[in-house]
C-alpha cells in the first residue's frame, strides 16, 4: 500500500513540474511575440512623431503670418 502511495505522489509531482515547465515555455513564447509586435509599433510611432513635428512647424509658420 505504501508503494502505491509513493507512486501516486511521484506521478503527481512529475505532472506538476511538467505543467510548470510547459506553462513557462508558453509564457516565454508569448513574451517573444509581444516583443516583436512592440518593435513593429515603434517604427510606426516614430513615423507619426515625425508627422506631428512637421505639423507643429506648419502651425508655427501659420501663426507667425497672423499675429494676434
């Protein structure tokens, strides 16, 4: 009877550790995908920042032509 209990404990421990390693691998994979998406968005944000800067200079030039 004792042998069966230790076998059950061993199987339970193995399944718990296997699940932990599996979930860790899944979390790492999701982190890598998220990192790739963030890197892709960085380029888009930089492009938008350039557009905002150019619009700001156009607005400044327009306001200089029309003093209040």
